[in-house]
């Protein structure tokens, strides 16, 4: 049985609501008011990770030539290239036709698939004009980006902070979460029987979900046992992991707080004129980054897993002298880019009110433990 909105108290979240508006203006940018945009997106389609395989997996020894495990596929490359095209279309007048180094800051997690995804977004977003082309017929120009080592990246990989990992282990095996797992004991025992997995926490189902998903996408036929649980039952169980990951205040602070802190500080610098040329901040990350941010902002729609290439836009506008935030989400659900509404704020959320609403999510610098 899927968790209801009321069961979020189980994992320490009491503010989860979903509000969205699918309107023409949600996908049509009022470019004259835009001050700066912060874009968080998921990498493209990939092959399975080693951690997502299971003992009785019929494809356990597959090497996924020529990509390898956990790597971006051709379809994934196209997906990410299309993100850049979408952003170019949306921000055409805002960015102009000429790439300048100071106008964009790009950050990736330290994974091949996210680095490549960011390169592809930048390639389609900033195609050179004729004055910038350095090789005849090559419609590409190098655009720099940065990344931090996995164990030193609280901005996008706060879930790898030493202190977070301590709290996560406590949360995953807490009485509350284990009680929730026991509600699904029958289906979990069924899955364990056919996979050979020792399933003790929602993370085990979460990893298995992505293993099966990527195997099926690769073209493999899933084993007959999956027909009783694939994909909806597995997805609804996997989504529980997002709530476990956000169970306590400190866990939420590390999962999304360092990112939000950077967004706010970069926005304030833009408003104050410290970084007048900066127009765009790009972040190449993972589905859990998007899901956890949506949960933190109170705009997550249960149950869903952000698909490949999903993106969130935190656009800061100046409308009649008031600075505010508009939140957009593209999950390729057929509704287009959706304008989301945070609880206790309007669709155009005044910046001071936005900051107030996320204040409790902003961590102390030392919390991560690195």
C-alpha cells in the first residue's frame, strides 16, 4: 500500500504537499523580468550499476559494451543534448547568441555520466556563432565546468557527508522505518525469494528498482517473477527511500541545504551587483537530488521517480521591483514544464519569503564533517 501524505510524519516530514499549475506561462519565459536562473538536472539514460545487480540476476555478467556499467548510453546523450536545446529556446533572448565565460557557472558530481551530461547540455546550449567557430563545420566550442571529489562535495553529494551517513544508518534501521517496511513484508519476501537479496531496508528495493529498470531499457527481458511487482509496486516501494533519506532535520540540511545555501548566496550576489555578468548556474546531478529538493520545498508528487533528463528551474525574477522565485519542473510526463507552488507562498514567491521558508534547511558549515 503506497504511503499517504499523512505517513510523512513517519520519516519526520510534516510539510509535504504538491501544488502545480500547467499553464502556458509555465513554459513561456517572461525574459524581461528574469534576473538569474539556477538549473538542476538529472543525467541521461545509463547502464546498470554494480550495486543494482542481484545474486540471481540472469544478466549478472553482462558488461554493456561499449559503455560499461553505470555509464551514459547513446539515448542518454541525446536526452542531455536536448536539455541544452530546451534551455537555449527558453533563454534565447536572455542569454543572447554569443557565449561569454562569465555568464554561466557549471558544476557536476564526480561521476562519468553526470560529467558527460553536463558537457552535452553545454554543447547544445552554447553552440558557437560564426565568429567563435575554430574548425570548419564544427558547431561546438569548449565551455568549462567544475566538479568536486565525491567525498568532498556537500553541494550536490551531501548524502555522502560522514555525518549524514551516520544518521542515515540510524534512520534506515529505526523502529519507525522498520515498521513501515514490515507493512510490505509479504511482497518484500516474494522479491527476496526470487532475487536472492537480503532485504532489510528500503535502499535495497531502491537499488533493485534501478537495476531492473536499466536492464529492461537495455532490451533485456525481465524474469517472469517480476510480472507481479513490476513496475508500479517496485516503484512505490523504492520511493520510500527518498523519505528515509530526508528523515531528520540534519539529514535534510545535508541532502539539500548546502545546495540551497549556494543558490541563495549566488542570487544575493547577482542582486547586489557582485556578479553582474552571471546569468545561469547549471548543476548536473542525480534523480535523488531532484526528488529530495522537491520534497524539501514541499512540491513533490508521490509516487514518482524523476526520470532521465528531468530538470528543476529556480528562476529569480524582478517583477515591479520585487525579487522573487519561480519554480519549474520538467519530468517528461506529457504536461510540459510545470510551474510549481510552494506551501505558504505564491507561484511567484517573494525572495525574502522564500528564504524564510527554507531557513531551517540551511546547515552549519561544519555539519557535513569534511
